[in-house]
């Protein structure tokens, strides 16, 4: 009995210790890493983590300086490198605002310090970052990038850095991101707002954060005191949020806190409304010399429209395609996306430019051809979604061209080297974009409603008694499927290596390969070839996969759980029809069962059927992904659909000798 009481006591103590270990406050004394932090070799909640944020604190407050308010943000971070792959945490980037032409209002980074702590021969060695490891570069006309690298970082290093950002843009509080690409053990955000400012403060994300909002006394410059609101958010044990093949901007889904300014009311002054609208932002852009004035320019390439042959066409889409195709011959995309453009004379002289540079020329050419065309501004999908509640010009970073065709709108972008009209690069297919129609008129555009990839494949083949198969493969690729085929061919070393790769992926031998429309500016590519393939055969049985050439190699969704949603690059539809001429004297002994499967909202569906007709076997297969976004709670069933597809393409057909 004594032993039992002892073990129960020990068990309770262990449980209390474990609970305390999960909830205990972190070490908030920067400059003094603890022995536990220095010697830790893994992070218990994520033992595969290459590094972990041990403690990150962000404090934001206001002050009154000389004649106006100023916003201060102080960041302190401590990280632990756990594996050699985690040393990249020593390379830090900080974006801040500094207009290249207007220096009266700007942001500056001050108080930057960084240290590396290592245990060497049982002693703590502290290494300070020197100025030579710090650099600055311009991102665009409004933003700068501060980069620094902490020295002497390796597996086992504790890194600390801190800096302060002083901003004249007191009306714009940066969104605070609690999560990172590595796990975060502890993060806190403290935001103090004087009573003069009216902000909407919102948190979002899948993990729970502790939060408080207290009324406090705020001290401002010049001895001014007022009341204010002090918000505090604390996050613990947040999982790593890594980039994924099916997520364009992972930061969209981080735990975060955003603050939107509604207005300012200083005693003795009139209330100033800061609530912005997309209509106001649209007018700002159209009034901007580097944007709106470029929209109104005449076409700088005088013979572009006449040479395109657009005047001989009556269909609007054909006119758009003719002009865009002609520009494609004259100028090349330089691989960059932008919102503002360089002078047209420079672009024409260089023969290359950003998508914005080329799209401005397209706009002017469409106008010359008598077409109604407007810029459709957006946030590049890798740069994150546009905010719903607080419109911001800073979140716009590129645009495509929309051409009105009665009730329809056609879209084109000069960066779509392998695309076509209404076949935009996947990164330029956000769910929300804005067409600027002039005079403050804005139309909300969902570019994800456009058609995606379509593949119609026909396979007709003859099977011999020894398992040898000969056949013809014809596949019509439309939209993004055509674009993808062109990209793959262009990326190949040569045509031989391209065909060899196709044969390897299909598991066949190929001859007489042909790709029609490969170099055309068109919505279609057709692939056809003759193939041969060997299946297992015995004296009286043949075993084969009835789809012959599968359109899916593996289920890309292997994890049982997923924190992130699934974002497809575009919608796609695959239709495959197979006719297998069976050898004389053989019949079907065993064939797979038909299947129909779909998600609740038909966002993804799959069906396959097998029909034996005399000496022929017909296989009809259809798979469709009808939307581009699947929330994390839809993941389980989406995974089941892809599992079923992959399994069905692997199922065997058994033929027996009569």
C-alpha cells in the first residue's frame, strides 16, 4: 500500500510538472539565454523541427513628436537552431516604407542588435553581429528591404535579435503574424492606442490566442496624457506553417492580428475619417502619373494594331488575341510582375519589360482598335489575398487587362507566354480583383471563375495473346492544359528528351510523336502518338490496367490531417475514353467495379465505368476539380476522392483464354 501511494504521488507530480512545462512563462530576459535553452536538442511538440522561436515579443505604441504623431514598433526575437537545416533562421528580412521621391514621411529602422550564443567546451560564447552583415535594398518605389545575417550560427545556436521601427504613417499599423515557417513556443503582441484613434482590431487563425483589452493612461510627448486601449495577445505552442504545393501564400492562414483605422478625433479638431474604399483607391491609381496616365497613352508601337490584322476580325475575343499575339512577337516578358510601369520608350528599346510594362502597351493598343479595355488590379497570389475589411493600395502589386465584350469580359496578360486570352498564369487568378473602369467605378472580379484546364483523351489499342499492346493516343489539351504542355516542352533539353520523359511517365514506348499547336498563340494543343506496351501474360491469362495510360501517378494528399486549406492553381477536367480490342479466344474474367464519387458540394468528382462489348472493352473515365479552394475541413473527403482515383487507375483487368 505504501508503494502504491508513492507511485500515485510520483505520477501526480509528473503530471503537474508536465502541465507546468506546457504553460510556464518563457524566458523574457533578452541577452540572458537559459541553460535549458542553450542545451535543448529538440522541441517536444514538434520533434522534427529544424528550429523553433523560443520567444518573440512585439510592442506597438504612439508618441507625439514635434507637430505630429509617430508610431513605434519594437520587436525582440529569440530562436533556437535544432538541426543544420535551421541555420537559415540567421538570415532575417524586414520590409519598411521609404518613398524614393518623397522623404518627408517615411519609416526608419533603429536599434538593430543581433547575437549568437554557442556552448564551446562547456563555456558560453557570445558573438555580436557587425554592421558589415547588414544591408538595404529597394524593392519598389515605396518599399525598402533591410537584410541582416547573424554570425557563427550552427546546430545548437541560440539567436537573439531586436530592432525598432519608427513610422510617420501612424494611421497604418502593420499586421502582426504570430506564426512562422518554424514552430513558435511563445509570442506576444502588445498594442497601445491613444483615445484619439478609432481602430478595428481583429485576430484570425486556427489556434487559440489569449487576449485582453484594458483601459490605460497613455503618456505622449510634450507632457500630454490621455486614456487609451491596451491590447495584448499571447500565443503558445503554435505549429510551423510551411509552404506547400497547394498553398500560394501561407501567410494568409497564419494566426495574426490586424488593425484598421476608422478615424482620428483630436480635441479641438474635426473628426477625420480614415475609412478607405476601393473606389477611392481606384481614383488614386488613375490619377497617378506612373499608372493612370500610362493607361491613357496612345499606342507607342505605331504599326502594332495594323500588323495584327485585328481590323479584319468581327469577334472581340479574336481581335484581342490578334493584338496580344502581335505584341508577343515584338516584346518579351522579363519574368517580373509589377503595378507601375517604366517609360514605354525604354521598354521598346530594351525589347523586354515587366507584365505591367507590356500590359500598358496592350491597353493603349486595344483602345486604338476601338475596344473597351480596363486594368484589372490585384494582389499576386504569392503575395497574399486582398483584405476584405480594410482596402489598401499597398496590397495591390500587379494587374492584367480586361476587355469588355457585351456582357462578358475577356482577360489577357502579357506575361502569359504559353497562355492565351482568358488563360492567365495561375499566380494571376485570385478570387478577388478590381477592374478600374474610370471615374471611381470599380467592378469586383473573381478570376477563379474562369475555365481552367481541360483534357480530352482517346486511346484505341489492340492487345495480343502474349500481352503485347499497340495503340494510338490522341489528347486534346485546352486552356491551362495546353499552356502546361507548352511550358513542359519549352523547359525540356530537346524534343527527344521531352518525348522520352513522356514515355517514361506513361510507361510505354512511343513513336511518331506529334504536338500540334505547340508554337501557336491559341487555346489548344493536340498530342498524338503511336505507342506499345507489354502486360503480364501466362498461358491462359493476361493481366492489364484498363486505363492503359494513367493521368495520375500518385495521390498528392498523403497526410491524414492538414492545417492548411488546399488551393489548386486552376480548375481542371479530364475525360478519358479507352477502347481495347481483346485477342481472339479471350474474354473478361474479372474487371474492376464502376465508381461514382464526389465531394458534398461537387467541388471535386470522379467516375469510371467498364463495358465489355464482344471482343472490345470500353473504359470511360472522368475527373473534375470544379473549384480552386478547399477549406481544411473539406480536406478529408478531397483526399478520399484522390485516393479512389489513384486506386482505380491501379486496379487490374483479368482476361482468360476461353
